[in-house]
C-alpha cells in the first residue's frame, strides 16, 4: 500500500496529467480500497450482501468520477 501511495504522489509531483493519469489514479484507488475492505475492515468472510454494498459503493464512486471527468473534457 505504501508503494501505491508513493506512486500517486510521484505522478502528481512530476506533473503527470490527462486521461491516462486519471485512470491510473482511479485504478490505484480501487486496488488500495480493495485491500482496505478485505484486510483492514476484515470483510473477506462476511455475507454477500455486505460485499456487494462495499464494492458497489467503491465502483459506483470511481465510475461517477470517471464519467464526470470525461464529460468535462
């Protein structure tokens, strides 16, 4: 997780921008959030309803951000 965080910091520091940067940042966010949901929140072995709610929220937010960004171009 530390390497993922440092990679996003590095992309911002060097001025990496554009559609590819946004989607790389969102992919990094999805990976980190999945690790947090599964391991830190210990939701790996819960019922399907909880997993659908958590991952649905994650994907819903990331898709909304992607659509908003693409519309603003």
